[in-house]
């Protein structure tokens, strides 16, 4: 068995474990709630409100770049990467079809990378680094937020675990890049916190 086939086999075993062997009626409802975009409207409102607290000159770039981050990750995964990889969703895969419980519609034909993973990790990365720049706060819970949405996608049979990893990586790189754009704009405006943060970026091993 080649390495790629072995990795695909492991991926499908993990997917079966998560979506079929670990299922529970309470988890079904929770996972459906987590992946519903309307569930997170209060969070999006809160993020806009937090940015406005820091001043309208920062809020509008923050909001616009958040939307742009989402637009880039969503279009990149759906229009470019999914056709490029051409991997079937579990519900279309003959090896996995009988294990998918049909709690949600199957959706499009291809699964890699996950739009949900790219979109939410893109927002998490942009928000994390931008808010750090604006306020000095490191909101690590944003990574958990994106992570549980990814888990819900696998649990409900929409994706394989590797789909989420590729999507998360795509989103992280996009969100990080957009946060650097936000930071660059702020530094041009003479924001003192941004100068401190740029200095920290050069020294910090975390980035």
C-alpha cells in the first residue's frame, strides 16, 4: 500500500469513528447547531462592536477586511482548490456512503478543502492577530471556536479530517496575511500599539 493510500485509509477510519461510532442524539443536535451560520450572528455583531469601541477609524477597515477574508477563503476553496483536488465527499464515496447518516444535505460533489474550515480559521486568524494589534489581547478561544465547527463538519459526514486540516491551513494563511495588511494600515496611521506589535513580531518565536 502506497503512502497516499495508507493516509487515505487512516483518514476514512477516523471519519467513520467520529461520524458513526461516536454518534449520540444529543451530539447530533449540538453539531447541527454549531455548523449553522445563524448561530454565530451574535459573535459577528460582538466583533464589530468591539472594533467600534477602539475607534471608527479602526472599525471599518477591521469589518471590511473581515468580509474580504471570508470572501477570499470561500471563493478560493470552492472555485479553485476543490476542483483541483477532486476528492469526493463521504456521502458520494462508495466506500463511505453507507456510514453517512444523512443528518444534513450532501452538498457539492467535492470535499477537499472544507469551506467551513477555511472560512472560520481565516476569520479566527484575522481576528486574533488584528485584535492583538488593537488591544494587546490574545483571544485564543478563537482557535477553539473554529476547531469545534470543523469537528461538527466531520461528525455530520460532510468532510474527512484531512479536508478540515487543508481548509484550516488555507484559512490561517489568508487570515494572517489580511491581519498583516490591517497592521500595516494602522502603522501608517501612527497607532502606537501597532509599532509595539510590529517590534514583537520580529522577536517572537510564536509567529
